[in-house]
C-alpha cells in the first residue's frame, strides 16, 4: 500500500492545488526498478511508429486511404505514449506522487484526445476494410481524396471538440474527497469521481466516454460482421484467407486496444473482487501496449509496409561503373 506525503483531507473546496498519484503496487519501495521497462517501451514505441510514419510519408505509392489511416494511428500511438510518460517517469525515477492540478488536467486532456483519436482511427480503418471487401467495385469512388480529408477533419474535430471543455469544467468543480487518484496518470473519470455529488460536469464526462469508447467498438464489430458474411460467400478457401489476411493486423489492434478497457469496465460494473495490481496492470496494458505492438503487427501482416521498411534498412550499394 503506497503512502503519500501530506495527503489531502476530505473537503468541500474548488480545484485542489495538487493531485496525488499511485505507483505500481508493490514497486513503491523500489521506484527505480521499473524505469528501464518504461523507457524501453517508450523508445521502442517511438522507433516503431516513427518508422511507419516516415515510410508512409516518403513513399507516394502508399498515399492511399488504408495507409493514411495507418499514419494517423501511428500519430495517436506516439502522442498517447508521450502524454503518459511525464508522471510515469516521475514516479519511477523519484517517487513523485504530487502533481499540480494544472499539469494533471493538461495530461488528462492529451491522454484522452489521443485515446479517442486512436479509437476513431480504428473505426475509420474498419469502415475502410468493410468497403474494400464488401463493395470492391465502388471502393475507389466512395473513398476519394476529398472524403478521406473530411474523415481526417472529423476525427480531429471529434477529439478536440469533445475534450476541450473537460479541463475547464473539472477546474471549476467542487471536490468533497481526498485528491488521491487510482492510477499513475491523470484520467477524467478518476478526477470526476472526487467531485461532490451532483456536479453536472460529471454527466458530460460520462457522455464523452460513451460517445467514443462505447459507440466505436460496437460499430467496429458490426463492420467485421459484414466482412465475415462476405468472406463466407467467397468461392475458395484461398480467397477467404487472402481477404482475411488484410484484416488480421487491424482486428488484432482492435482487440489489443479495447479488450483491457472492456475487462476493466466489467470488473468495476460487476464489482468483481480482485487485487488492485491486476486493475493497474490492465490499465497499463490498455494505454502502453498498443503503441508498442501496433507497429510490429502492421509491419508483419502488411506486405507493402514490410517491404518498404526492409528496403530502407538495406545498405545502398556504392561502386564504380565498369
């Protein structure tokens, strides 16, 4: 059980000057132990996603809808991992639990913006695959450059429009509980739960969660239901395998992103008894594993990405003309 210096007492006050974060249970006595895994995960995530960003940006043949969405997915992965690192590394390096309210709200904003961006991009990728497999003849006319640009703008508007009011609403709420959060980073459900009963901005927080993290997975799995029905009607098993392979990386990314979140929601909703480290670990898996694993999934499963990466890794041959 972590102990916090100067833990705040329950009060009916406006925004507290600091929030107190919890570290990984069982590692608070040796905070420096988990700095190496954290730094390794972040550097590998940045390297993998940076490679995909460079490959797509520098190769005109990859300037197509599927790779545009993959580009946005890598942006959201890098942004999410970067937004989480300040408090994680502060806890790991120096055991710093106290975070100023302004810094906490800023981290909360970017964590949720990039998280909803990732969810929105996964939904766009699912719709892209559904159109490509279910309506292959109409696909080029349906997903034109203008449509793709509008989808990108809609994703940006959705992320910023939903979350821009949250820091201001939370900053003006009254708090009736000690300002101790349940994670190693600032999340708006955590902060909203500390507010006094009847705070109307908590309703807005619930709306934000349900409109993105609740709706998106339903639409994604509906898209894959349509894809599955089309694949069953294909003539040969070889055709089904080839078409299914194009969706394998994306479906793996979807499960990796949503399953820990769904498990956490079910555990909290059903009040399933379990150790706190299990809850914390699921939270880390939800936020930190997708930025690390997604570049590997897409590099392995997508032939064009894999070939471009291998081509750029090969040393250029320099010689004299004969």
